[in-house]
């Protein structure tokens, strides 16, 4: 009957001897409430998929067929929720080099949800990142301008703003902000992206401060989103050198939603840089154990940051494991992280790190906006 996932973990839950479909439906609804604490846009289909995976089945229809004894089509499974289950699939596909398969997954989702601007933008980003084809990516983003929506305009602004068309990007952001409903999740995303654009592409820190603060001050009705935008403002304040206000904002973010992984990761970096090692590494443990990690289609940058912090500040055993992970996963020609870790490395050296040259070299490599050079890679492997 039902087809279970090949190689599924032994930790999967066992169905009752006489499973009841109504009970499973109620369980999926409870799971939906949990998912919406992580992602406010999660759908019932995502919760059903997650419930099926808990019991070792490839999809909700296969779990349902197993319980009811109904026949099921043999067509390939495709998760109905692009936010949760599709990102897990893409993460696995890209991690194992199955780029064509990952692209097909995204295109199938677009075929099912053709009006979803996030999906179209995901394809554009994927085309640029994994295919290196800016012309094709431009064509994809242009689709979003044919039937403009607040989210679609913001995605287009981010794409053109990464190039030379900063004035066009700013106009698109302003238009998106005007169109977005007040206190809506999409407004928060647009404001946050616009603030980053003002800071990094327009060098307008005053304007960026105002927009980051505006995004952080809205109650979106979802604790996770509130925490996200307060945390983004905290990171901005830290970049501006206002450590006291930055730490206050990080703690406000954690109070709004304790288990927000991006905030936890950024706060851990601040804490370890400023000498609060135990608290910082505890947050990194939290990040690594978060279900959020499995939704990233490129989780390596986060994994590398976690490993760097354990190598810079952890115990002897933690340093050994972290260094092994860093050496195994840094590759020539890939821009792997682009977050400035050099101040953190200096703090580790001041704190007595046993290999100051190596921790500093790792920070330089991971902080660079340039791809990893062959010389840097070889030097890391031989140290």
C-alpha cells in the first residue's frame, strides 16, 4: 500500500496498530500551528507533508492511502508547500550536485503556483547562482514586472540593485512599499530589504537606520516575524558600532521569539566577539539543532559559520571537529560566506587561541567577498 521513504531514519514514529485518518488530520492541524511559529506562511499541505515524513512516508497522499487502503497514483511525489517541503528537497538536491533535478523541482512548483512571486524569484536566483546565466535570470525577473505585486517588485529591486541600476532599484522598492498592506508580512520583508539596499548600495546609513527601525517597530501578528526584523535592526546597529543598543535589540528579538535561528546566529557572533563565549556557543548549538537548517537550499554558509565559531572559541575536542569540517567543505572558487569574522578571530587570539595564524587565516577566507583561491585552499589544507 503506502510507500515509505527509502532509508528513512529509525527514529521515525510508528503508526498505531489501527491508525485513524481523522486523528492524523487533527495531528496535522496541530503541526500547522507549530510550523506557523517558524514560518507564518506555512500551509496545511506543509503540515500534512511534515506529519507524513514523521511516520516515514514520502507524502501525505501515501500516508493517507496506507491508512485507508486506497490505491494511489504512481506519479512522482511533489510536495504541495514550496515554503517548507520543497526547500528541503532543493537543499538535498543541490547539496549532492543534482542541479538539473533541483531546477525541475522549482519549475514544477511554478507550474502549480504560477502567480507566486517568491517562486519565480527563487528560479531567477537559482539560475544566476547555479547556472551563471544573468541574461536568463533577467528574463525570469521581468515576468514579475508584467503583473506587479509588492513582493514581486521587491524581488526585482533586489536583482537590479545588485547590478548598476541603483536608482531603478530604489524606485521599485518605494513602489513596493506603497503597494504593500500595512503591518503585513510582505511589508516587513520589503522594508528590511530596502534598508539593506540603502546601507550597502547607496551608502545611506541614516536612511537605512530609519527603515530598519520602521520594520522592527511593526507588530506583524507573528512572533517569529517580529523577532526577525528586530534582529535585523540589531545587526545593523552592530555594524554601525553601537554595541549597547545592538545587544538590547538582540535580547528584545529573543524575547519576542526565542528560537529564531538567524537572530541566534548573529547574536552568537556578537557575544563571542565580545567575550561572552559560553552564551555565544550555546546559541550556535541551538542553531545547529534547528529544523530551519533543513529548509535551506544552500546551508553550507551557516554550517561554516558554526564551525568557525567552535574552532575559534570551543574546547579542544570542539576545535578538532570544527577544523575538520572547515577543511572538508571549503572549496576552491566558491564564495562561501561573506560575513566579516576578522574581529571575532582577533578576540579568539586575545583569549589565547593555540593557533592564532590559522584562526586568522580562516577568518580572512570566510570574510572575503572573493572566491576561495587555490593558494588559500592549499595553505589551509596543509596547516
